[in-house]
């Protein structure tokens, strides 16, 4: 039966009781004949009217909150209100004025369990911060936001908004903020890492300045050596700042698709020319395969940065006296969403390779398999993070394969420009 139907039945029940009382009074007066019959009838009607008035107004108070009859009334919420709360995708709990859960929506089940209804809030969420907030609101306090964490089965962070409704109920809306917390932690880690990376060369430079002012003041050969190291360290700081700025600029632009058209074969050849002196100093031969033009939609500077970083890594971490091979090709896009053709470029070295477990982490900022080696070779640990963000912007993908002891192959896939795809 509906809520309004039940209320109707209750109303008629009280009318019936009061009517019976009025008629009984009428008969009693008439039988005793102590007063005139019309006066007795008028008196009975008056009594009945008063009784009906007070009866119905009392029923309103009882029906709403004070002494509920059914569970649904306990909540003081209509069926429609409950239906709305049920489908909201944030966990929602409604408590009564004794701190008992009278309603828990679907989204709250993973947090408070499937049958939280009827239990005390302290039995399902044992977080002191939250319970203290509920206490304060039960004692008449205003709405509050409270942060709390649940440690099992996996750590989750939540924020709850707790407020008293007009009808002495407490509404608790909970939001899972674990992902936001994680992003904040990553950002804080990033700032800490960047500061640390900058502090190391800065400390070296400051140290050498002191030495040059002190005992090396009159030692020309020491001065020359120290100035050389200071220049290397200053270069390291400059590269780090350049990479940090690059990364920030690319990230800001990441949701803005590139517009120009670029031939990746030409870009790779230009990058190889620029890197030739470095390759020569390690006696590494750059073998760039012959290929027709492979046009893609992209930003020339960013695409150049991708291949410069990857080829530079292949030279830095490749085998001195060995070879770095670059191959080109076209292939069908792997997923239906990216219909059409893709251009790919693979860069293969003969270096030590990368341990299997490190491969998924290579594109993390500042992640390096061997920090000392990377620093010695002028690395910042940001190159592959930059590559990843540029490829994201270009709807491209990086594939890393490696056999420890034999070498690595880094392959870049990029959507081919429309003309080149048919
Ligand atoms: N071709 C490669 N062979 C072996 N290890 C590599 C190769 N390319 C990258 N790495 C590893 O990945 C790490 C991260 O690369 P990157 O982000 O370019 O930083 P960086 O080169 O400045 O150290 C490197 O420090 C290195 O440990
Ligand atoms: Mg690098």
C-alpha cells in the first residue's frame, strides 16, 4: 500500500473511534434526560468536532517523526526522495537522531556493507573523526566536512559532508577522494624530486666556488679543473630546467590535438645528423634504413623531440663500438577506434638492455634503471616522460622490448596523415 493510502486508513480509523464516543455521549445524556434532547445533540456534535480536530493534528505529529509506525516513515522521507537518494552514485547515509542508519543507498554498500540499515553508524564506520562529527551534529551543530581514511581491505581516502535535515535526520554524503590524493602525492613527489635533482649540481657548484676562493686561489691547474666541473654541473641544471619546462608545456597542451603534417623519415634523418658527433665519440654507427616519406599529423618540434630523445638514449645506453638501427614501416591501427594506418619507427641498440620489471616504469618522471650511469651521461630522467606525453597528444604509442645483455628496441607508432593512409 502507498504512503498516502496508509495515512487515509489511519485518518478514517480515528474518525470512527471519535464518532462512536460522540454517539455514546448523546445516548447517555438522552437516557438520563437531565437536559433537553436538542442541547444534548448539539453538545455531542461539539465534543466530536473537538475530538476529530485534536485527533487528526496529533496524528500528523506522530506520522512524521515522533512515533513512527513503519520503517519507511521512520526515515521521514517519501518514496520518491528515497528513490533519488538510491541512484546517486556517491555513498549516502541517513541517520536518525540516535545515530542509527535508517537509509543507506546502493553506492554506500562497498563502504558500509550490504545490511547497514538499522545499525549504529559507530558499528559500520569506526573512524573517530567521523563519529565525533556526528556527535556534534546530533548535539545541534551546523553542517561539517570531514576527511577520513579506511585502511582495509585497501587504503581509501574519503571526504564526508554531514548535515542535519530540518526533520531531525542526519544526511551523510561521502566522496572517495583516493584518486585526488594520489595525484596530490605524485605532484608533491615530483616537486621533491625536481628540487633534489637541482640541489645536487648546485651544491657542487657552491662547493667549488668556496674552494676557488680558498686554497685553490693560486693554483691555476686546479682552478681550470674545477671550472670545468662547474661548467658541467651548470649544464646539467640547464638541461633539467629545459626538460621540466618542456614537460609542463607539453602537459598543458596534451588535450589539444596537433595540426601540422610532418614526415617522420625526414625528422629522424635530421635528428641523426644532430646526434652524429655523440655517436662518433662512442664509435657507434647510426644505420638509418632507406624509406619513402611517412607523413603523419603532428607538431614538428615535438616529433623531433621524440626521436632525438630515443636515439640519444640508444647511443647513451648502447654498446660502444656497436650499431643503432632505425627502421620505418606502416601498419594497420590495432584498435577499431583508431581506424586507418599507422606509421612506425623502431630504434634498436646493442646495449645492456633493460630488466623486465623496469620496462613499465621507464616513462615515469625521474625513473632511471641506473641513476649514476644516467647522470654520468648527462641524463635528467625526464626524456621518456616527455616522449610519453608527446605521443599521448599525437594519439601515438610507445612499445619497449628488451633482452638483457643483447639490447633494446623502442618502437613509436603514430597515426598516418589521411593522404598517406589510402
Ligand atoms: N635504449 C636504452 N637501453 C637501456 N636503458 C634505457 C634505454 N633508454 C632508456 N633507458 C633507461 O631508461 C631510463 C630513463 O630514460 P630517460 O627518461 O630518457 O632518462 P635519461 O636518459 O635522462 O636517464 C634511463 O635512465 C635508462 O635507465
Ligand atoms: Mg634520455
